[in-house]
C-alpha cells in the first residue's frame, strides 16, 4: 500500500493535540491531519470533574485552542467523525471515518485515550445512571446535580477513585446528599498510599459524604421512570435519585486491534512510543509503556495522566520526525477534591518507609515515600512548594535524607542531594 505523504493522528485529546503541536514545533512540514470523535476541538479533560462541572469554567475556557489556530499551523482538524476502519503496511495506509471520509497516510499516531469501564449489574442502563469521560457527559452530570440539589436528593457514586471523589466533593459543595460506594477497603487504593487513603476518607466524611468501604453495588433499583436506589451486596438499599459510575477506565484499543498490534492492558509501545509493528506510534492513555521511572520496579505501565499525555506526545513526535528520544519523564498527577489540592510526583510502589511532613489534621501535609533509602514518590496535600521541590529533585535523580525530611520548617528544596 502506498499513499501521498501525510501524517494521521487519530484521537483529538491532549495526547493527539500535543503530538501535532510538537511535530510542527520540530519543523515538520508534512501534511498533518488530526481526527477526533468528539465534536469540540481538544480540551482540558481534567476540568470536567472540577471547574467545568462546578460551573466556574465554560467550554471556551477549557478548549486549548479555537479551530482557526489549527488552520494557522497548517493542521487539518476533523471533528465529530471517528475513524472506524484502519489498515496499513510498512509504507503507509488508509483510515475510514464513520461518515465515510477516507484518509490516506504515510505516518500514523494512535492517541485514542481511555474508555470508562461499565458496571455490569441489572439496572446499569437506566437513564440517570451516569458516567464521566467527555464534555457531553459532564453536561448531563451537571444538570443532574442541579436537579438533585433542588430536590434535596441523593447521588450515589460507585467507585472511590479520583473521578468519583472529585464529583462527590463538587456535589456536596452544591448541597447534594452523597454516598460513595467503594468495593475495596480503602479510597484511591489503586494509586495512592494507605496513609493518603485514610486522610481522604476522613476529609470526605467531614464534608458530609457517606463513604461505604468494602461495599459492592449489585443492582440499580428502578423507581417509575427513574432510579430508586442502589442495592449493595449485603442487601441494603441506599436511596438515590441518580448514580455516577466511576469504576475506572481501560485503554481504547479497537484500531490497534485492527492493525494487529500487540496489546497488554494498552497498546504496547517501546521507550520511543513505537508500537509492535515498528512503524505506528501510540501515545498517551491508550498505551502500555516500559516503566520510565529510573528507580522503578521493572515492567510496564499504563498511565492516565494529562501530564503524561503531553510528555509522551513529545516522545511520539520525535519518533515520527525521525529523531527518536527515549521517554524518561517522572510521572506526576494532581487531583482537586473540593478545596483540597493533591499533587503526586513519582509512583507509589514497593515503598518501605514513609515520612510524614506536617500535620494531616490541618489538611496541609506531605508524605514522602522511600524505597531502599531513596526518595521515589511524594504526595502533597496543599503543599505546592514541597511538590515542586520533589518533582524537580526526582527529575534530576536526586533524593532527600528521610531523617531530615519531617522538619516542615526546612524547605525541601534545600534538602535535595544526589543519591
Ligand atoms: C473526568 C476526568 C478527570 C480527570 N482528571 C485528571 C486530573 O486531575 N489529572 C490528570 O493528570 N489526569 C486527569 N484525567 C485523565 C486525563 O484527562 C487523561 O489522562 C488525558 O486526557 C489523556 O489524554 P489522551 O489524549 O491520551 O486521551 P483522551 O483525553 O481520552 O483523548 C482521546 C480522544 O480520542 C478520541 N478517540 C478515541 N477513538 C477515536 C477514533 N477511533 N477516532 C477518532 N477519535 C477517537 C476520544 O473521543 C478522545 O477525545 C481525568 C480524566 C477524566 C475523564
């Protein structure tokens, strides 16, 4: 198969946008097409459970660039028209969109992001069972929260991960009654330390959310046209007028499957964001990449993080441009739950010592996590300066003496040393 020289980037989210931007920044002049399924230009998805849901930001505030910006940079932007069929050989290939548009390419990047996991219980398809991934979901959820606030009704959030808890905090701030149902024995258990899970359990309960740990939703109970409640594994029914399902997300791999690429919890890529065919590039949430963390455990990682999407896109663009550079960024992540801002740098895994800096009771503190005496991650609640210091330190391969780290009167940046 051969095609006129053109680069196709499928998925107009953060990773897709940053890939085309980085290609132009690298001086790449090839024809560039960015195709998105959603009808809006790339936008800041994390705001959907934060400022946009709260009503303090509008679409124009969260869209990264208006459409003319793309034309100015000679980027063809196709919106609201997903690629449904794709084929390629080493030299190039052809993608067909839902509307029948045919896009030929010589270089291909997949930036297809994540899809929310579904709740497989009876009643999960009722109309007021909601989830949150795209702008249209956030609009539906915001309208539902307004209704619940007006009717003094309850929202059940199924899943105590970041998105569920961010929405729970926003709903409480709007005066909605909230119950969070979490199947495991702690909140945010997949990604944060047990100490931080405990802190957030207390913080959400103090703000009036009911949090049920070790509880599984087994049925959504209908009531007339709507919802009456959520039945739990122990037979109890929590009354609710709406449900948010926030039970995690998986990589979107449909197109990668059509191309016969290796998939292992995400599209398998090497440190240059190259997929198993050696020519397709995959970037952002949809990928499974070698752990880039210099002090990390071996194995592969799938990261759902806006910062990762941006950093990984620069790696992908370099590979497409023929100047590959290995991805080495230290992951970092943030979450706003009400007025509490959490910033995490590094990855919490195989930790053998944790130092608490500051008093969690004040809702401003830092947890520094160590493996074999070396700093590998930090969780900062309302301690931005600590986050900045640790992130910079980890980026440069530095550490902090754990015995000195607890003294909050000494700025962490002064304690950074080579290992
Ligand atoms: C509600 C919410 C809150 C979040 N909060 C945070 C946060 O606080 N901090 C943080 O770091 N991260 C957060 N995240 C995660 C972050 O948004 C993602 O990690 C990041 O957006 C990943 O970027 P991406 O481009 O890889 O994927 P996405 O942003 O998911 O973009 C992929 C795009 O590809 C499109 N697409 C898929 N298949 C096709 C196709 N076949 N054809 C055309 N288009 C296609 C999708 O519709 C989507 O628009 C949040 C996510 C959500 C949903």
